[in-house]
């Protein structure tokens, strides 16, 4: 994930099921895959002290990205306060660009950080820092950067540059705010911090085959009701991403020179196919990647193999350094009593990373799927490490090495899962036993060695309630519980998608026994939960040349990908909740009514669900109304504890629409 110090969808890994058919894979659910979101880039955008001044190249100056991110973290380490000029900025930004959760840091540590960077202000994630009380223009400028980072701005080295496109945009926004004019049209079209929906995006390439009878062009094909239902849903979701100008282009391409009346007279399969093709022609980025390239086996490409070797060499150097040194760092993160135990787990990770590299079981994805669902890595214990292509393609990058170490922790240690991401609520306050089984905590020492961001340099992680830090509040517990449910839903979405992908690649496996069930037994239920089409099909022939008759289609792959993508975005929303009580309360009251808050906070489960609803509202509908989406989160969370039953038959009425 991009922007600031928010690490959710990228800082840690998830638990996913075994890839059936992999060498060493067991019965589905007996072993789980552990996945990692794409890490935050730690974006920091500076406002210089003068119109064209260059910041110092000394450590911490703008020419030293690592120093900048470390200085930035130090400057915003406190709870912060309310945003100066918030009312005027909100009025100019409009309701789709919510500023209520932004935390401001003025003077003190923020002043020291800005001085170190040669700047008067900066933005990182959901935080803005000012050397002193800012003018309206300066405050609006930094808040514009927050909106840019919410939308995934990518910065070379993670640090903005004077005069770049983002600086020019922020200045233009600030000029509008000072003039009392709306700046909404200059801001990212769909800020994820507000209520604007985040869409499921990609469309199949074989819609015509799925809808048309191969023997009678234009006539409905097999399983038409199921396939048309899925296609309509994908069209509706993709259309929501179009700008007005793109919508006009799509309408023109859909008609293809015909009048509206002539088009309306065409058979529905033709109309739907034309619409999908028109959207893809105007927005090629909304084309589904080939599911066959979602790798579940070794990639033979020479560049991949060479880069994987480079990546493993970088990780080995870190493992070796930890094996004989960095006692203080280990003690600060895990506690002195756990230093030896932590070293053993690092050693296990090194062993199995090298074993998997030697057997060609470190792989990547070239379909675009990982990018869509923000998946950084997917690991099966002692079986496979699958990495996002960006880490394979940049093997010497610090984040690539850290991601490999994170995944290796899962590969070498069956008890190391994901129980809290870097930068999320109470990350530094988790109990000792949780830290020793949470992959993200094993990132911290490597980050310090590499001089990477999110290193918590010199900080001792004191568990809550031990005297050094107070016990977790009810609010902190509720936010953490909601975050864990959403993270697990994302994890299970990835697990299920891997099952769908395994079947897609070999549809003859439809009825083959797999443990206590089969794809035929188990997938219809999960298709209904996630609103795919498998459970709606009436004619299934896995060996058919007609893709409309096969158990699973590109339509299902696109819908499943979209569901998982939205859960990743939900994690982004919940990860922006401020760590301090006033900030979290302001975040909540901007997104829920007083009556909802009062009712939800009456019980721990209600309080947790209140925060899940807040996250759901930040991304729009996933499978239907909010109440249904909440049930989906709970259903997938429950699946995590008994994934071994995923392919057992379930009564479809057990999950009513």
C-alpha cells in the first residue's frame, strides 16, 4: 500500500490455504498459506523553507530518503491534534474528501523534524507536520498531499521533490482554498478516506463465448442466467469507474454506428458482449489478466531466476547479521528473555527460504492479480513463497529484501502468522507471545539493519498493561478486533481465489476427491457467499470445449478478485484510524450516527462490528447491502478456524441473501 506510515495492506501477511496440487501440499486446510500485503512506500512530501531552496544532503535532508523517512516518523510519533483551518479546508474539498481523521503536529518534535529536513511542513500518510502554526495555504497544501497519498501516489525513493507534479497540484489546491473556491475537481477523483466507493475493476476477455450459443450466434448459451447475471454485475461495477468523458466514449463504442433503437433490438448476449468490449477498449486497464499466469508453480524465466538469487542473497546477509549480533535490537522488539527464541525463528526462515529457492518454489505473478488485491506475498509452510513481481524485478531494494524475510518467516515457522501490521493500532504494545508469532515484528530488526523506514529506531516494544504502557482501552480493542476480522476476510478471500484458480487451470478436477470433499461439493456455497456464478449454473461439463459449460469462468475469477480487492481497501480504511482516542473518536463520528455509536458501543462485539461497518462504508458495496457484507466478513473470519472443511458440502440456504 502507498502513502505515509500506514502499513496494513502490505506490511504483513495473511493466512491462506494450501495450494492443492503443489508438491508437498496436503489436504486443503491442513496447512495454510500465509500472505503479505504490498508494503507501504513510506511517502513523505515536503514543503521547503523557501521558494526554490534545496534541502540539505546531510542525513535527514531531502537527498537522503532514508533519513527523511526516519525524521518524518520522529516528527509525527505523538498523538497529534486537530487540523488547523479544518473547516475552511473541508468546505473547499467537499464531502468526498474527508479531512476529519487527519492528525496535525505543530512545533515541538514536528519542528525538529522539519528543521532536519530543511522544510517548513510535510505530509506522511494521515499526518501533517508543521514547524509552527501554519497559514491556511500551507495547511491546505499539506492536506492535498494526504489526499494524493490516500490514492496511492508513488514517489521515487519515497520522498517528494520540489516542483514535481504533486507539488504543483497541491499549490493549485491551496490557492483555491485561500480564494474560498471549491478545490474538489483538483483532488483525486475517488478519495478512499471518504465515502466514495472503491470498485471491483477488471472485465473478462471472453464474454462472447460465455454468453452466446456456439452453434447459434446471438442466442443465449449454456448457463446463460448465471453468466449474464455475473456479466451485468461486472459491467455495473466497471462503469462506476468511468469519467463522464469516458462514459460518452463507451456509449459510442457500444452502439458501433447504430441508433439506440437498433442496438436495443439486438439479442441480449450481443448487447452485453458489446458493452464489455467497449469498456475494455476505452479503459484497457480494466481488462482481466490471464488467470493462468497467477503462478502456483515455479517460473522458468531466466531473469526471474537470477533476480530471485539476488533477492535471497540480500536476505541471507540480514539473517547472518542477526545470527551473531544486534542483541539490543532483538531485546527491544522481542524482550531479552526471547532473544534466543527469535534467533531460532530467523534461522528456520533462512533454511527454508534457501530450500525453496533451490527447488524452484519461489515464484511470482504476471497476471496483474497481485497488484489488484494488494498481495505482496503468499507463502505455504515449507512449500512455496510467491512474491509480487515488483519485488522480483527490484531484488536489491530494501523493501524487496524485507518482504522476502517476512515470507521466509512463514515458510520456516508454522506458528508465525499475521497478528498485527507495522503502523497499525497497538503494534508496539502487543504481548511477547504474539510478537514471537507475528511476521511483521520480525521485519523490525532487518529494517533497522537496512536503514529502511518503519524501523522504530531505538524504541522498546513494551506490552500493554505491563506497567510501562497502560492496558488497551475498549476503543483500541474494538478497532484491533475489527482490523483482524477484515484482515482475515481478505486472507480467506485469497484462499478461496487460490482454490478457484486451481480449478480454473484444470477444470477436470471438479469432482475429484480432495480430502473430505471436492470442488463440486464445496465451491457452490462460497460462490454464493461471494456472489460468483458457480452456484447458479445448471449444466456443468468440466471437459466441454464450451467455456460456458465449465464449472468456473473468467467471470468468476473477475468477481472473486474484486471481492478480495475490496477487502484490501477495507484494511486501508481501518488502518487510517488514529491511534489516539480523540482522533479515533473524530474519525468515527464523521462516519456513523450518534445512535449507531451508542448502540454499537454497548457490547464488545457490537463495538467491533461498528468499526467493521465504518470500513465497509469507505469502499462501498462488496456483495450487496452493508448488512450482507458484514455477514460475509463474519463468515470468512469463521472459515479461518476450520479451513480444512472448505471443500465439504454446505447447504446453500445456510447463507441467505
